[in-house]
């Protein structure tokens, strides 16, 4: 055990390297150790020494070790070659480039949010950074994504003295200001029960592609799908690929109209004349699109999730009052629970956004507020709040990028589940899509909220029983011990689906009792 200098002690390990010590060597050692010992036995520091000194009785001389040790790999000044070189090697491997220089930018080299999560997970292992620093590292990377800047933050986090980028305060009142006019006309009223033209955002996502499939089957409408792509052919291919990924039926020829656009841009990234044509002809709008990321702060997701919703309202409220059906999340109610409210219904007003803590959920909260304001001005609006949308009842194919899918995979792979009263409110994707389609074509959109829940609520123990019955024996652990197991497993398996979601379990919001 090594004294950290603040009265706390941490487990330290020493080794004699066969190769020059580097971050990559350290990562390999730490990964190997984490697979064979419990999390609490994984060393906090790994120090390379020329040789392991022994006493005259042949035992390791601990006092001599402390006198002869080198600086642990991954510590020291930001300019220490072992730190920057190790980080440069990591970036080069993840980004598939030959060399990374100190001034090179992670995202300019081809990085994206998924690669960033993998890089952060591996960097944490290489430099022994605590998992609770992941959010701070992420925000620092978004603020300044050069190698030299990120190396400095990683070094500070490793030393337990990170001075990362502070999260800008979110003025939820200002963020939720509508700022777009709602003009209603009695002429050319949209046909909601038998729509001829529909606008759908998020058609390449899990919920969106199932909703598209159901709308094609239950209406005769042409469905205009907003997709980010270089051209219409690529946009249609993205829609088709999503359908094939989730084993849905082939698209109806001629009824799916790809629209190249972008939720982060004015007029949804369309030419203004195309935007205005849709505003004059569409009968229903289904807004499923957005950027889903549970680590990024609010301001990084605002353009897609909040500004995009404003543009949808602008289109729907330009002249005719097109009904907007918005897919939100039950998580927007989490602030109520943190504030002590133990019962909420579909009529409960949204409040306590300051307790949410997760940027993605904050953007959904603000988007709902915008839509409620538009509804108060006469725009037809309906809001749907599912919890976890899972595989449909025919194929069972789930969205592998969700936290619930990653959690199930982790429980099966690790053989442990937490001993907590965790309810699982799963709604199959086909039930979700049919419910939204039914309400949107049969019920007036008068600003109502619909909670899409499963009447057969299950607990996490039921999931464990199902896994056990299907050949994945699992046993329960006390929650704190399960979290330690989760952290240790993620350290040894940085590319496992659960790794990016670890902070949701261990890095809690400053005021909330939920992540």
C-alpha cells in the first residue's frame, strides 16, 4: 500500500518491463490483472523498476522499492514523454492514423462520439483514472480536443486533481422560450385520420424505423423521412439499412420519400422552399429524431434536440396547425423523484429540471416545454413518454446501442445482477409503434401526454431468472459490490457495450438521487 499524502492509501504494484515502459504496456498489465482478481485488488498505480530488490532472506525489499522507484507510467508532468507518447499511440490506434502530434485534434482526425467513448474508456485504464472522472474528461475533450490539451487533463485526473471544464449553467427558463410564431388558418386543415402526407424525423433510429414500418402498414400516406446524408440516394439507403437491421419488412416502393436534412440547422437543413412546401402539404408530423448521448452535457446536445424541436414547431405552426407527435422519455420525470415527489401522472406539470443532471434528459425536458407552449398557442401537440423500448414481439431484435441492452449483456457476461428493487418497464417496439399510430390518427392532439408503459411490470430479479433459465447462470450481489464489479469488468473490457454507460451507475448528479 502506498500513502497518497492525504491520509489515504492505495494499492501499488511494481514490475520489471521486458519492453520500454509505456501507457500501452501499462494498459495490457492492468487489463490482465482485472480479469483474474476482484476490482478492489486492481492496483491504483503500476510502477516500472529496473529490478525488484530483495532482502538477504530472498523477500521483496519494500523499503528499497520506495527509494528506487521510477515515476509511475501515466503520472508526472503533462510534458512527460510517457504520458503524451502513450496517449498519442492510443489515439493513433483508435483513429487508424499513422501518427498523432501534440496539436492534432481528435475530431479533425476522424473521431466521433462513439470513438470518443472508446478512447475515454481505454485512457482511463491506461492511466489508472477513476471512472467518476469520465464526465469531466468528456467535457474537456469537447472543449479542447487537441492531444496536448487532453493529455494535461488526463494527467491531472490521474493525480486526483483534475481541473476540467466546468459545466455551463443551464437557464432552463430561457432555454424553454418558444421564440417561433404559431399561426393557424382555417383553410387547408390537415387530414389526421386519413393522412396523405406525413413528415417523420429519426427514421433511421430504432423507434423511428418501427414507427415508419407501422405507418406504412396502417395508412396510405407518403412518408417524408428527414435523414442526414449527402444526397437522397444515400438517405434512402440509410432508411433501408435500418429496416433490414431490425428485420422489418421491405419498404413500400414510392411511399418513402427521403429528405436530406439536419435537425441542427435552420429549416431542418432543407432549402427554404422545400421546408415551406412541406408546411403547406403535410398532415401529420412525428418527431423521433435527436442525438442520444448519456455523457455529453446539455449544451453539446442542444442544437439537435432543442433547436431541432423549435424548427419542427416552426414548420407545423407556420400556417395550418399540423399536429406534432413528439417521442419523449419517461426520464424527464426523474427530477420530480429527486425533489421528493413520489407519484406522477400524465397530468403532472414538468418541473425540477435542475435535478436531472444528464444532458440528454435535460434536452428532452426543454423540448417538451417548447411543445407545451406551442400547444397553449393552439398548435395540435401530443407527447409520448416510453421508458425502455425493446425488441418487437415477432423478432425480438433490440437496439444494441441502448443502456438496457448493454446492461442485459453485462449481466449475462459477468454472471452478476444487483440486489435492488429495480423495476423494468419494457414496451416492445411493435406495441410502441402501434400505440403512437393509433393515438395520432384516432385522438385529437390537444397537448396531452401519454405514458407508454407495460401493464406487466417486471423486476430485475425476473430478468435474472429468465437469463438463468436460458443457460446464463447469474447470482445477485449487493448494489455497491455490484457497481464495483461493473467498474472492474469495464476496466478489463473497454470495448464492452456496457463500458460507455458505467458513469450512469457511479457518477451521480450533484443534487439528484438518480443518474
